[in-house]
């Protein structure tokens, strides 16, 4: 494993360069410290072998396929050729990577047979396979550029998508290549997912093998009802715009149906009330048959359906209702080996799991189901919202915690082996456990940040707001020459993500970096964020800004009252995505509190965001238009009287660049000065490379000027 990077190094001219000044470049070069981390582990049924993907190091972006066995690692496959296998990939694969937030190149995903004896992957559109017992990777002939290849459970065949058609082929030319389903038109695909399912429900897959390998369950997606957006890079006018079928709130979704496709050419459509339940949020095919989860357009009803593989008929196994929305729990529902349904329930402020007659304990907030191993169910949950642990529940063991120590933990398991992925306050570790005992580690090659987060974790106010406060290193408020610290809020504050955790996350490193520049950085998870139960999450229904802003301001005021060295007269806020919306709303609606804001990739007109995500919180815009009005920013443009920096990637296909352009136009029409920084060619994550490495410095300069701090401050200034 590479040694930790020192806090000082040398500039290109040989002069010493403080570690703080290196951090923005390091953050971009390591792609937020994601490079070198083991990804997508899979455990063989006997628990003896673990497959995973990992790049070659903390600043190497090229992914490779690895095997862990008998305490050691072995490289199975690596990209080859002059471009390192990072050449052009099909547009459908580029879209999949964007939805999955893949930040590497080369081998970024794989699929394996039931025994993990053979793995397949796509590289530059070509289909490759490798036998995990030994041998070199070998190409598999395909009918065209390959997307999402998946071998049959016995490893004899592989299904893949090309040109929107679902194909099956044998290895070494055995069995030939067969097209099981071909698109009937240019807006139809088989075996892939749609934008809303991938971005907002988490369903990234579109085809699933039957356990006997004789048929597949496949999604048919028809995007012809969906309005198109055209994404282009204005800095490269020679390139044609790219169409994206993007269903904005209140507009038609893609028409998604499911079909049972047998290898002998048979085809049967899965039957359910698709008019009432248009979202296919999960699907699988286990030993008990196909299992499908569908949701109504208003998201207040969720149904779990068992499918008859012979006729396509369905029966309801479980129905869940909620007057606000039914929250989707990743990985649920699913079934144990004996066939018990694993499903989520909400009661008395707790999101719980039910398996048969067994319920997880009150107060343990279930955040996701990781899988099943025989009768055991592996899941993640929070007793304390600052930590997320791995738990297991089964008829013999009851409910017990697997992970230990503070941090954010996840896992995968099979055959009595658990691969525990832990992000702790001191970094990242992947441990292989058997019988609850560590038997090995999978090396994490991520770089050591040149910044070490040192947060305090205060709890503020009657709502017990969980916060993280990052002071500059060595700051002593009692020193004779100590100056009051300007305050920088750096929240996300929205659904689906919490930032205040006891772990060395990349965003904690960013917060500490700003602290070293002379700020006290305050991060608060308020209402709407996960980990504190359904009632807490659903308090934002109908208004995504007012309660969230109230929590940020309450935490700020409590922090200032508790620590008089915080300068309440110099407060700024920064954020990205929903956090960007929150930052812009803060200076627009509360200029008496916030003196400057940086808003990155901010949804400004909530009607322009996608159906499933936005209608969950605000309802249908035709039936509840007032919710969209109170949660959007365009109507507040005339109120701006503080410095505001808007940052946005020009090729963002999730939160369109038009959000920032429309707010900028409204500000200009109202005569309000502001600054716009377009990130050429960047998507929703802001991009990588030199420009991304300079972004934090640009933000810092803007905030210093806006707060009247000049160019002085902490380390890395200038």
C-alpha cells in the first residue's frame, strides 16, 4: 500500500509548498479520493473468493478486475492497448456511468456467474471474459458495441445489450449469437433502464437471468412519450448536441414494461396495472420466481408482485401505503433462501425491516438491505445518525451488529464470509470476516489527504440538530491576538444524503481545507436528511426550502451563542446540487444572516427536475403548483443584495445548465449583480482535471472578497 502523502512537498520549481495549497489539486486528481478504493465486491457462495474492481492507485483512473482468495490478491484483468482501454464507449454505457457516478475508466463494472468462476465486462464497447481460476482474459464475439453484459448462472452464456436489443451468446462461439428482443422503433430499448429509474429510484439494471439460465426477465423502455433535452458543450460547437429523454415534473414518463424471454424464442409480457403503477422500482429473479416492485405515480402506494414465469400473471405479496410517500429502501424487497419476503415498514418514527414475523428493533433506522445469505439478512442502519453500521438478522442469531467503531460501514456477504467496507475517522479499510473474525484485508490504495479533518460534533436546539464544526488547526480563541472567525456554512441539507458523520469523507476534507483558510466551517443535517426516521424526513413535504433554511439558521445562531469567537457579521454559505439551491436561497431570502453564497449545480426551477424525485416531495405541479412556487428561486431573484456566485457544468444532464442560466437571466432582469462560472464540458459532479482543481481556489477568492477578508487568512492563501 502506498505510504501516506506528506503534508509538505515541492512545487515544480523546487520551492516548498504547504500541504494546504496542494489539497484542491489533490481532490481533483484523486477524483475525490475515490481512485484506488475497492469497488463492487462479490463473494462466492462458498465464501472462499471475492471479486472486486480497483484502480492501480490513488491517482490512477484506470480500473482493473481483481480476485481475493486465501488471504491474497490476484489481478485477473486489466485494460490493454495504447489508450489503456479508455477509448470510446457506447452512449448507453456513458449514461449508465453518469447515473452510477462512476469516476474511473477502464474496467468499471463486471458481472459473474453464480459460482464466481467466470466474469464478463465491457471495455470500449467490446465484450471480454476471464475465468477466475486462471488464464488470461479473452474476447467474446458480439453483434455490436456491448452494454451491461451478464453471464448466465451456470457461466455458459452471456446476455448483453447492443443497439437497444437484448442478445445472448455463448463463449467461444458455442451456441451462436441470438437476438431475444429487438427494438420496434428508435425510442425503444430492451434490457436497459430509463433515466428516472436510474437517477431517482436506484434501479440501474434492465435484465435478469432465470436461475436455470433458460430465460431472462427484461425491461422494455419506450421513451417516445418523454420530452427531449439537448445537451451540448458550448465550448465545442463542432460537436452535435446529445438528446436526453428527460421527464420533468408533471410531464410523461417513459413507458416501462417487463417481458419474460426464453432462449427458444418464447415471449410473455408481465401483467400488472401499469396505468396505476407506472414506476418499476426493482426487479429480480430468484429461486422462487420473478419478483417485481412497482409504485404509483404519486408514490403513496408500493406493491411487491410475484410473477408466474409461465403466464406473466402477477399476485400482490405486499402493499405499503403512506400519506406523504413510500420511501424506497435500497435492496428491499427481496427474499431469503426459504422464500420469506424482506420488506420495509414504518412505525412510531422508525423505518424497520420485517422478515416473516421478525422485526428489527425500534429506534434502529434501516437505510438499506445489502443482501441475503441463506436465512440471514444483511442490512445497514443507524442508531445514531452520525454513524451507519452493518447488521444481520436471522432466525438463529436474532438482530446483531457486524461492524464496530465509528464510521460509515457497508458490506456484502455469502457462504459465511462478510466483506466489510468501512470509512472511519482515520480512513478507508476493507476487511474480510468469517465467523465474526477478521481473516484478511483487501487493500485500499486511496491517497492520504493532505488535510486532516478535525470536526467537533455539537447538537443544537430543541430539534437536536446534528452538526459538524471545523475550526482552523491550532486556533486558540483565548490567545491575545486571536481574531473572530468568519463562518462558512457548507451543507447539503436535502433528502437522500447526510454529511454529518464520524468518517473521513471527501466533503469533510473540503470543510477542513476551508477552515485552514481562516473560516469556522459549520455543516448541519436538518429536516429532510436521512438517518433520523420517517417523520424527520417527511417534514419537508410541500416545502423543500423554508424548514431546511430554518434549521441552518437555528444551528448557526446556537453555534454563535455557544462560541462567541464566531463572527455572526461575516457569514457565508456554499453548496452543490440541492446544497446549491439552499445556498442561493439563503442569500436571497435571508440577507440579514448570510453575506455571500456559492451555489453549484443548483436546481433553481423545481419544475425542471425529474418526475420521480421532485413529485415525491412537492406533488404533481398541476395539482399542487404552490409547492413548486415556494420551493423555487426564480421568484426571489429581485431580492438579491448580497454577492452570489453561480457555478454549473455546461454538460450536466441531471440538473440542466438551464437552471443556472434562467436564474442568471432573472437576476439580470431585476438589475441584481452576480457572478456566473460555467464549467466547460463538465457534468453534474463538476468534472475532473485542472479546471476542477482550481475551483476551490476560485470559491475561496470570491468568498474572501465578498466578506472583506482580503487575500490573507490561513494556509494556502494567495
